[in-house]
């Protein structure tokens, strides 16, 4: 996506890439395909608006966090498919580490619980399973990165001088960075068995880091890097403590800016880096992560065949007046915030002969709103801040039925900004700040505007009943898997 100074879209190109499921609970991407697709969409976007490199002020990168790539420094090729953030193959390692000190043993340093979600154990799995990988990692001949680092290395030269960096937001999701020092933690590296030689340098989210070598963008400064949810926080201009946004994408991610100090969570949330602009102090955030929201709609499309396109789910859900007592808990990869139960599995509860595919569709949409309510309740308890409204973004916010139900179950307004692609916009903002294209965050605030507001319109007794039933359904998903044999 190409943006101008006002945050308006000048050009856009997009392509899907393959989702690979080798075994139940395993989710992979082909990093080589991602590089090819990236080069294609960059060229298409530039050509569609007749743009040349000199027309661009800077490039920003945003990416799915936690997704783990290990590649050979000399060939540029991955040693294994990328392990996606949703992948659960390290569940037994999580249990092993938890037995030695509890699920929260690394929270003081990292702000994160032990979970299959983060990168550290994914790296270890690759180093342990790919012949020769560990030796090459110790010598620095194979490199680790989340997708941001892999892209940047390739886009700035690859085997011919590509730079190996990641920003503080992505580093904070590896479970290897210390939140206080903003650097790799020696004790964590030793504990997880990850050689420092394979890790990228940690940099700020905004600043001039290098230049692109692709023909379509040759010489343009690379000046912004943000993990996708932090990029959406920046795109929504949540720069003050207490500002929060919820992104409805593949998963759902609610982030609240907590200022210059990390806030430890006692309610099952993550403490993470929100952003760091240049030499300014880092800003921190509380985050609630929900594994499946938009990807649940894709599952209904691809695995059940109830709809032909994701956009059809609203029409199907609208064929019924309510959920008919049906609740869908999409714990396909376990439950994330605020439960962190990797032994949970998906459950459909409340089925009767009355239920039909419309009720299933409605339950799928309502699951996203219910999970958001759980995370928001935890966030308010951790922070002591009451959210008067919720800023929303992401692909699912075009769904009117979902957004009205979200306002209803939260009992507070849901706001949709005029610019819905806030993740890409946040990366552009970080890049623009890095080269002085934007003067400061006040320039960015001036671009933010509301497109639509949904106000709650549900009786309190109805709201309480629905939420109570949802909680019962969630409990039914707990401990569905209780042994390594069952996971296998």
C-alpha cells in the first residue's frame, strides 16, 4: 500500500499465499513464496499509480508477529517452512518448561506466559529437528527472524549485504528479549537453547535502517518496522496511555497503550512493547490475543462449505434473529488470552434440532465479540482504566451484524475509523516519522477520523444471559487434550 501525507491510499496490490497444515495443530507458510508475492505486489502497486522510486519518501514493513523463519545466510533459503504463530507443535516443550517453574516463569523478563504462541520454542524445534541447523546457528551461518527480518534481509540485498535487523515490537514477541533492557537476554537464550549468533540486531520501530534494492523501489530508505498489531495501534493514533484499539483480522488483538512503563498483567494478558520512535523512550502496551476470528470464517467457508466467500457469512447469520442458543468456541489451537490453555479444543455448544446453518454462522460471528469482551474485562482490571469506547479496525469491521453485537455485548460504542487498513497505515506512519516526512505524532492524529459508530442497544438482562452462557461454553472446551499421546 502507498499512502500520502494525509493517510489516503494512493495505490494498493494484494495476493494470498498458501496456508499449509501438515498435521492437526501444525500451521506453516513457505517463506520463499512470501518473498515472491511481496516483490510482485510491490511492483504492481508502483505500476498501478505510475510511481517511481523517487516518488517515495520511505518504506515501512509490518508483519505477522511470532511466525518463525530460520534461513541460510549464504543461500537465502529457509531450512524449514515458517512455523506460524498459531502452530501448536511445541506444546510438549511448553509443558516441560512449565513443570520446571510454572507457566509464568518468564513473565518478569518478557511479559509473556509460556505458550505455543511465541518464537523461542519454535526456533528450538527447528534447530532440534533440522539436521545440522544447530551447528550452523552457533556459527551464525543460519539466521532467525520473524517475517519482518526475513523480508528486510531480502529486500536490502539478501546474500549480497542484506541487513539482519528486527524492531523492538517484533523482538518483544520472541520470548527472548528483556522488556527492561530492550535487548536479547543471555539467561533466556541459554534456557531456550537459542544461539545469539543467529539473532537479528534489535532497532527502534522508526528510523533510517537501510535502503531497498528492488528495482521498483531501489534506493528508497527503509525507515519503519512494526509488528502488525502494534502497527494498527500506531495507525489508530493511540499515543496516549489508556488509548486502545481492537483489530479484527485472522485473529483478534486488543492493545492498550500503557506509556513508558510496562504494566505486569495478573489477568492473563501480555505485556509487550507498543512502539519506539527513534531515540525516544519505548512505549509499552497490554495486549489480549485471540487466536481465531477471521480465520474461523475462512474455516466455515473452506472446511464446512456453508458459504462460498467470507463476505457471505453476514447474510447467512442475518437469516435468523439470534443464535438460537448455539455457542461456538474456536479453540482450534487452544485458548489464548485470558486463559492460555493449549489443551483446549474447539466446541459447539447448545445444539438442538431447532439449530440451523444460520445459527451456526451467527455463533461464529458472536464468538469474536464474546472473546473481545473477555479480553477487555481483563484489560480494565489490569490497567485500572475504563474504556469509554473501542476503536476497531481490520477486515471484519465491514460486518455490520458483528459490530452491532460487539457494541451490545460490551455495552459501549464501537468506532470504525475512516481508514480501515490501519496496520499498513501504521507502518507508513513509522517510516514517515523516520525520515521526517511527518513532523511528529500530532501530524498523525490530525489524519484520524471516525467513519461509523455503533451504539449498544441491548437490555442488560439479555446481555448478562448471553455472556453467562458463553462462559459455560468456554469451560466445556477446557482440557480436551490431556496427554502427549492425544496431541500426536
